[in-house]
C-alpha cells in the first residue's frame, strides 16, 4: 500500500528497499510471492517532478555525452519511464570477470521475460567464424503503468514516496537503524537493507554512508570501475540490396526496421574468437539498408568515397542497374572497466543535505579500438562475400574528441567480486564487511557486454530475492 512518511515513525520491516525501478520492484514482488513483507522507499513522487529530479544533478569531468540529471528518472518505476525497451541477455563470455557465471542467472530468464512481456527468443547464427547475427526483443513495459495500482493494493508491500535515506547506523557490522532525516526524527529498523537506486545513486549513497560511518571499509572501491555503452553511427557503405538480405537471412525473427532507421536492419556481433584474437570488447553492430530513393544513399556514397576513392566498376554497374542500396552502421558496444572512471561526491549538496554526484569519465584506447575493428570485420565480410563496400566514419579514429550519442546505461561503481580491494559486493550482492546491506542493479556488474542491462538487472533481482528469502527462513 502507499503510506505517508509520518506512518514510518519507529516502524520495523523485514526488508527495506531503496528505489522503485526495475530492480527494486522486481525484488519486492518476488519477496511478496514468498510471503515476505517489505518497504520500498522512493525518493521521487509517483510521476516526474523537478524537485525530485534536481537530486540527480551533478558534475561531469571528461567526455560523458549528457547532463547526468537527464539520463535517469527519480519517480515510481524509475528510468523505465523513458527507456527504449531493447532486451537481450549477456553472452556467456561476458561473465569472465564476474564471481558468478551465466548458469547462475539463466534460471531466472523465463520469469524476467514474463515481467518484461517479451518472448524468450534471443537467437543467434554464425555467418562466419568471426561474426554472428543476433536477435533482440523490445519491451513496451513501463513499471509505473504495470505495477503502481497493484502495489497500492498489496498487503505485503508498503511504499513511501518522496522519502529517501539520509544515514544508516550499525552495531556489530550489521545495520540496526535507518535515518530518514538529518534531525533523526524518523528512524526505521530492518533486518535487511537493499540499495536499488540505479547505476549512479547506489554509489553516491554508499559513498555518503561511508563518509558518515566507519563500519563501511575504506578499502572498498565504491564508485570506481564505472562504465557506459558507447553508441554512435560509426560507418557507411553501399552494396547489393538483394544479395545482402539473402546472405544475412536467418530463422529467428529479424530485428528489422529498428527505430524506423531504414528498410532492413540486422544486428551483428563478434564471435568469441574475434574478441580473443583482436583483443577487443563485445559489440553490437546495427547494419541498416536504405532504398536508392532514400537521400541516405547519396550520403553513403559520399562518405564511402572519402575512405575508398577507388570503388570498383562493379559497384558503378550496380548503381546503374538500380540494385545498389545505401548502408548505415551504428553500434552499441562494451566499455572496459577502468578504476579511474568513477563516481565521487561533489562539494555541492542536494535538498536533503547529501552531496551531489561528481562523475569522472573517459573512454580508453581499447574501447575505441573495438569500434574500429568491428568496422574492419564487417567490411572484410562484405568484400569476401561480394556484397558491397563498408567504410568507417572519421569520428571513431579520434579518441580525444570522441563523444558517444548515448549515456543511459549506467554500469559499475559497486561491482561484485570476491576481493574487497577490487569489488564492493560479493556474489550474493552483499556489501563486503556489512552483514545485512545489499546492492541490486547494474552498478554491481563487473563488465557490461553490449546488451542493454535491464533484462540482466531483473534476473539478478530475482536471484537476490531467493537468497534473501532463504536467509529470512533461517532466522
């Protein structure tokens, strides 16, 4: 049910969850199914408000593409209020630096797909030993629309809007009090506290709690290893429309007309062999074909002439026979985890008195190398199969001035691992050294792969719910 802040005075809850985005709501609903009650604290209101959103303002150093206050939403349902809905699980080799593997979260894939109302269909097909076609799904679920009225009526889930944690207190390395205001007038007690506030706020709150309390170890790399998914148009080309479509056909449902970019879009990813041999990161290439009636074709030819001035007579003949199509190549790819990409606390404070976020963010040579190598791989595939010609945009050859067009997939900062000097939470998402403090969301990912994180966030939330249920049943 929806409760007012005043109702919380000296209340005790089995589990308190901070945040009502996909992680927090999924966790609460799964606990409810196991007859476990909980409280959700949401710093925002039911809908967007400037006051709540102002807490997300912060300082950015480096080449992060956006104002960090617009890349997330402080409201019920979190950032699903404006997410694109693209879904795909992580690849098995994305778990290389994780303390868990694909088999640990795969059992939760069915239920995650049900929550997002998408088919469990993520096909892939090798088109060579170096490249594969992959399948995405798109979810239309907005967590506010799907769950707000349900939670209002729930007897086991309480939610308090416009309510955030100011501080925590602990005894014997276990949190025993949660303070909701600087004057300590509102104090909650709980057996378990879960931070599910998003890929930036989880780090910000933990950094603040550590500044106020010595029981959170200073050795934990809170805020470090922060990542994003760079997204950019990285290349252009021209080719034979019919041959390309026939060559890239597959048995699973095509992710065509993606974002209404063109007549046909196919998603291409490197195989593990390519990732290992080229020493690159994981990547998704969105290759889009355009009619010759589309002005994009002329632009594609102009772009390609800049990098391949000696186009063959065969290409010219295709153009004269109306068989030529324009090709645009965009990509969303992995960024490597770097300890110096980090969230710290700003000198300025938000309306609750907690320091705002400062984000230091830079792309590495390996990150940009991944985009360049993938353009080369796709280009060679087109040449080897006589499909056309591909060239990379100049933007991917200048690391110093490269700016992504994205900024909405916030990964890392409270990464999971076994070592407290290189990670913040363990494989069960418990903060090292604190017995009843957990973190849930993409901030715990040690690496990001190329896939949008929401599906994996929900899988981890379901896994955490089972873990907490087992611990509660033991108490």
